[in-house]
C-alpha cells in the first residue's frame, strides 16, 4: 500500500512539474490568437491598449525595454568582434501559416539549426513578416521587416529569446519569399496553415557584415522583455507585389502590422562590425 501511495505521489509530482513547465514556457512566447489584440488605430485592442487587456501583458505599457526602437547613429556604439555571433541553419520541414495578424513560417524547434550569441545557443523556431518595418534607422521605416525568432530552453521552463531582424526596401523580389508566394496566395484572408515540405533558412539573404544589437522585447503581446535583438544594417530588397500580397493575405486590421516605436530609455545600441 505504501509503495502504491508512493508511486501515485511521484506520478502526481511529475504531472505538476509538466504543467508548470508548460505554463511558464508559454509566457515567453508570442500570442497567436488574433482575437485578443489588433493593430487598428483607436481600437480597444490596438497597440496603445495592449497593456490594459491582460494583467500578464502589462509590460506592453510599463516595460522599460520595449521594442521596436529607432537605431539612431549618434546613439550607437561601434564594436569590432568577429566570433560573437554565429549562424548554423539547416533545411527542415516547415509549415506556412496565416495567423490573421501576420504570415509565418514555422519549423520544429531544434530541426532547422540555431544561432550562437556570446556562447548561448538559440534554436530557430519561426519567421514572420511585418509591413511596414517595425524598427527604423535614423527615423526611416522601410517597406517590410522579417523577424526570425529563436529560443534557448532553460531548466526553469522559461525560454530565452533571440530575434534576427532583416529590413527591406522596395526593389527586386526577395528570392526566399518568392518560394512561398503560391501558398500565401491560397490562404488570403483565411486563418489556416499549409505543410510546405522542406524550407531552408540558409536561403534567407541577410547580406553585409554589420548589425545592430540591443536588449528589447517581443513586439506583440505579452511584450516579454529580455529579448536579444540583432538587426542587420544592410537593407535588402522586396518587390512591391510581394509586400502587397503579405498585406492582402492577413486580416484587414493587420494590413499595416507594425507596432509603434518605443522609448529607448537608458538602453545601449551597439553596431558590430565583422571582419
């Protein structure tokens, strides 16, 4: 009887730990339910109100390290460092998803490779697009911005997050996005997902050897802080048709799905130059 009670206690403890892990790990992730927030100006669920909608979204209003920001040259500190940032991506099966507020490509964590920042490995989880860009350089916003979201699972269940941002101006089509155009066209204004097959994140062109780095947050609720941001300084190109498709595919309120710029406060912005 004692042995049975002990077994039940152990099993119960494991279930509680699993539930705790699921609960805490979710807190760090972006909200996917578009019904909970939107981008419409003046809306009760718009960016100005995100922090009021849920208690756990309070950082959206009161956080001191919120994203996006403007990278102003006069505030940037230049650092030369060659091995501080390493990419190691690989092709993997992926899903193209219309989340209503954006279009995303989602890989199984751990299967599409990773990046390493200051010795910490972050595994590629997903990529999604914002139009216009969320970050700006010297006050200028661009046509589009890609966010590649990476996570580093921790023992306490909270994921560390690192995001790579790529800015785009209107010009030649983006070859990576071109691969996805047909699937995106098939899900215009439909909240659904398509199993695409193998998508190689190495085909995402970033270019250049300079990038900005700062500590910020997720740009959608719950606006979790402590996110390591890496923004490529070189601006890539995307066609007007590609931007138009991304805007048509999402729901009307998210045709311009860029959060307003946030105060920098006392944060440092660094510009790294790789040799």
